[in-house]
């Protein structure tokens, strides 16, 4: 079975593009924190390339911005191509079948209106009154950190 589920933040504002057959699509990257910390206590982040097609692509481009919190469901897709020097290059991306918006438009707008960039790394952990036994997402993580070098 080939299924992927991601929760993370967009690293850039998605752009809508069209195939030669006029089918809309968008490529975007989701920053996803790993569920564990390194030996020095730092969280590592994976940057997952995704592509989405048709009406969902239009919605993603119309309503999401850099930093938007999303859930992506889809499957892994691999491919290859020859670069301009004739070298074979391999690609791996998530072919998104569904993208859920995980924050309200007001939360997203509030974050984008801030004069200073939001510091995801130092975001306080949410309070949690549910025990680990009751909460299936207790060890999922509490924030997504995005290395500024990967943002536009």
C-alpha cells in the first residue's frame, strides 16, 4: 500500500500552473518536524515536495500562503529525467489527493500581517490536560520549525 499523511507548514506561497492541455496543477513544499529531537535537543525538519492537480490545486493556490498549516494525504510518486548535462536525476514527491487547511483564514491572515517573521522554533508548547494513554497524538510533536534558508 502506498499512502502518505503529512502535517506541516508550507515553505512558500503555492503558484498555480497549467499543462499544455490547460489542466491546473501546483507544486509546493511542506515542512514537517520529525517526532524526535537530536542529541543536543534540536528538532530536525523534513521538507517534502508535493504536487496537486485540478480544482484542489486552484483552492490551494487561492487560499494558502507561506507558513499555512496543512494536512496532506496522498501517495509517493517517483520519477527520473536527464538533466542538461545528460546525467540521470531521480525525483520523489507526494502526489496529493487531498489538502486540508488546518487553521482559520483569520489565523493565517494574522500571521501574514505580522511585521516580524513568526518564530516557529520558540513557539510555546500547548497545554495538554489529556493523558498520554488517552491521546493518540501525544508524541506527534507540538510545532513545525522551518529553516529560514529554505523560505523565499
